[in-house]
C-alpha cells in the first residue's frame, strides 16, 4: 500500500506492508466494514492503515473513536503517531494534543475522541469517514449515533471498525452476520496469520482449546459459556464436498418451523462417515414449501431415508400424501447430542462427520449451540439444522446391529426329529 504525503513536505511516497486480512479490510468498498480479529491479529494497525486513503483528501473530516479517550490513547493512537514506527510519518501532520486533533498537511482533519461525554461532541459533526476501535464496547444507540454523522460528500462515508469478537447476543452480530445487507462486510483475522508475532506468544495462544480458541485466536463470533459442540472446528470438520461424489446411502432430516426457520439437511453415508452435503433454511415456510423442497431433495437423492420430527404429526401425513415414506425420528435430545459429539471426535486425523462449506447455516449453529447456563438442557435457539442432524445420526446408529441377544431354549422348545 502506498501513501503520498505532500503539503509542507516534498511529495513523498511511502509503502506499507499489509497482512492478507489487513489488505482485504483496507481495500473494502462497503459502507460498514468490520475487522474481527483474535488476540494480536493486527486490528489497530489495520484500522490506521484504513485511514490512509481518506487522510490525503483536502478538507475531509475524519473521526477516530473508542469508548473512552484514555483507551484510545493507549491503543490505536500509539500505532498512528506514537510508536517508533508510526503509520503517519513525522512532518506529515500537526497535532493539537489538548484538543485531540490531527491536521494533515494539505489533507484531512482527524478528530480523536472517546464517548466519555455521552457522544455530545460528535453531534455537531459532518464526517467523511469514521474509524471505531474496539467496536464491541459500543451500544447500538452509540453506533447508530455515529453512523448519522456520515454526511460530508467529499469523503467515502464509510465506517471501518475493529475489535475482538463477542457473542451472538451482541447487536453487531445481527448487524453484520444476520441482516442481509450488501453494504456490509466482515473480515475475520486469525492471530496465527500475523507472522510478526513472537513464536512463544503464538505457542501460548495455541494452548487454548474449544470455544476460547475459536473466539480469541480464530476471531469467530461464538458464545463462550456452555458451548455444546466446543470440539467442532471449521478447519477439521468443514470441507469442500464435490457434488460428483456418490454415497452408499442418503438421508434427509427435517425440522419443521414457521415463526422459527424450517431446517432440512441432506446427508450422505460412506462407511461410518456422514457427510452433510446440502441444507435448506427458511423462515415462515408453509407446508407446501416444505413438501416442495422435500420432493426436490428426494428426486435429487433417490432412495434417501426421510426422517422428521415425531412431534410434527401433520408433516408426516403430508409427506406420505406426497408419495414419500417418512420415518419418525428418535427425538432423545441428550443421546442425539452425544452421538454428534462422538462423530466429531478426531481419530487418525479424521472424524466420522463432515459438513460441506455450502452449509453455512449449519456451521454457524454448530459453533453457537449451547446449554442453558447451569443445566444440561440446550437453549432452543440456533438448533433448526442441528435437530435434523440429531435425527439422522440417531437413525443411523439405531440401525447398527451391534449385539444379538442369544435365544435360550428350554426342553419344551426342542423337537426330536430322530428316528430312534
């Protein structure tokens, strides 16, 4: 990346080296861009680099902000102007320390603020771009208040923000992950990607396990407390599965919903391994929608066993009327969860369950399915595709003939056919 500094200095081109995730973040054209990173993944540096395209625009007004000004001074501002190798070279700006204003030579003005005053200082601002450090510290009202300041027509009017990921109950998860908006983008950065980190620090991070590793090292938005499938790992359990692969058997699992999404999965079986190869996930499905999708999957995967929620009696009848042969699922939740866990175990670098990278909704549910705190009962959220996966796993395991009970015969049961 290059920056041309002018003004009171001779024009000078400066080059910056970016990590792959940083480059994707800096060059995003979306209106709202989030850099979700693990510990030491280069978040503050990425935020500073993202500012470079806007600071050379004359009269542009830029806001750099964190929840508190003292925190901002100890983090991103050090990267920007306070370190031994700052992003902004000495002589390219004037800094009013008492006001927290950086004036670029012949370029933009950067306001370095916190929300300590309840956001009073920002309410009169007309901004061309906003850069938010540790965005998960902000409330939704504060985030909205900031976005309403983007009305200066000479800037890109983008919000670039960074932070360690939070749980899925945070408003930002809905904003960036659940709401379908083409003007938003998330860049996920793993700590391991940062080749500049000391090896002993990386080794220490690698000692984390389960959900902590996924959140604090891989930068994923998952809930830490009581995650059920904490051994689920995208790098090990999610693969590209070619549609040309044929399987010995196929299974279709169905979980009916209307207010909640209807979830349908297609599973192929080769040997002991189950591969989830397709999914259907949609809210406010009418019965005809479910039947249409079930028939479509049945035609695409002939002779598939169709396994459905036994509490949805009406669904079973409709599937039969459509010429299908549905099977009531074993809906023992605890045993179903244990069966999925057993299949997730890594043995000889492989597991008995794989999920296609196309099944994005199931992957999200696997990472966030959790128990009610202090209990062994799952929260009835984020389970609309996990439930049909339970049905399929339980059905497959129940079909195994692992033990044949011997028949003990009495003398009365024995017939003597001899000619004696």
